[in-house]
């Protein structure tokens, strides 16, 4: 079975799309019930969706923390 999953499973609160694959929670949950045609059709829309997802780190990185401490952030 084809799948767009890249094992980066977290949902963007703003768009409702997964940061990794671009699917919604409902689409992820229903993936195995879709026909091959439905999966292919959805996969064609995913690249556009991923462009709308904000790709910010989920937590502060060490580099960001050090920059903040130095006052350069």
C-alpha cells in the first residue's frame, strides 16, 4: 500500500495538516479504508498543502537559546 508518511507525525494547529505528509487526522485514520485511486488522488494534493504548513521547530533549539541569551535573537 502506498503512503506519504515520512514518520514526522505532528499536526500543524493552524492548518490541521501533518508536518510530515500533509494529511489531516481524519485522512490518516482512514488511509487503509481508501481505495488505491483515492489515495493517489489525495497524494497529488499533498505537495500544495505542505507549502501552507509553518515549519517552525516544535521546541527551542540550543542555537536559538544561546542567541536569545546573547540578545541577538
